[in-house]
């Protein structure tokens, strides 16, 4: 059975799209990628990046977070009111309490600094995310 990888993003969906492209390049159709956007624009962009399925909004994120094998996204997906308020407290709680392992990019855009995290450019962080962390979770 294919592993279900959930990629969550908001605003314009650029981070999620970058992650999905790398996942597709690395695993092809060996995984199912579910794009969850805090809004329809983010979801549409992630679907253009070749996610297998997608949905938008609070209920989609709450329901799906409990049913996937891995959750990927920026640090803000576990922070209430992140992404300029798009990440509701209920969404953040659903992601944080999901039993699925979470692989988060330490982007310091939410007034939170993760000490010891890299300041590498997004493409390098996404390469590390997929190669060093996601690969071992879906093996």
C-alpha cells in the first residue's frame, strides 16, 4: 500500500509546491501526495506541482491530518494564527496532535526562531527534508 504524504501550506502555496516537486522527482508514483491548503490558491498551486489529491480549508486539514503517514510543511503548520492568520488554532492542533511523523521546515517567518536551524535557501532545505528525513519514513 502506498504511503500517504500530506503537504500543508498556505498563502500562495509556493513552499508546498517546491516540496511536492521534489517528492515527485524522488519517489514518482511510489507515494500518494495529498496537498492541503489553508486556502484554495495554495491548494491549486500544489495540485499544479502534481499532488495526487488536494483539498482546502480548516475541515480538510483537521480530517486528513489524522489519516496520513507523514505530514510535511513549514513550521507554521503547528502554530496557531501563523501564515498571516490562515492557520487556525484548530488546524494547528490537528497537525500537532496527529500520530503521523511531522517533517517541518524551520522557516523563521512567524516570529519564532528555531535555534540551531539552518539559514540555507529553500531548495537546499527541501532537498535535506526529502533525502535525510522523508526517505527513511517511507522506506
